[in-house]
C-alpha cells in the first residue's frame, strides 16, 4: 500500500502534534507515534541519552520526553506554520523560550509518526 497522505490530513496531524504537546500529556503525545519510532535531537545528546542523538522505540521516547517535561514545567509550543509532503510533515513552531524550531515528522501508511527530527537554528 503506498504511503501517500492527503495534505489536509498531514496538516491536521501537525496541528494535533502542537496541541498534544501543549496538553503536557505524555501518553497522548506517544499515541501519535509508531511503536518503533525514531527521534533525533541535539537535546538527546545534551541529556546524555544517546551519543548519536537518536532514540529508537516508544519506551526510549517515553523516558526522554518524561525527563524533558519534568525539566520544562512551562513548556508551550506556538505554531508558526505546517509544511507537508506525501509522507511527512514539518511543524514550524516557537517554544516557550522564543526559540524557533522545525520538527520533521515522517509518517507510515497508518498515519503514525515513524521518524522525528528536531531541527534548530545553527546560530
């Protein structure tokens, strides 16, 4: 089955992703992800969780994001824009500290996120 999604569905996923993070409900966030999802971020490295910056599987993501939520009690994402392709969405947002971030989210045929990558400005 081809892995092509309607732009409106991917746009909705991006907006749901923002709303779900803002709920601070970790299990709701994880429900958007496939069990074997991978996540890459320089924050993974900064927290000493994986030298590569990539975590694999929902259990690893639960540990990482649980720690992040505990460290960031004021976490809040403000949506700037959503970009789509046939099998991915990029959520462009600003966090509670005013930093702008692009989150690349690749989805499988079932519409679950299988790969995420947080992309920060280099300067």
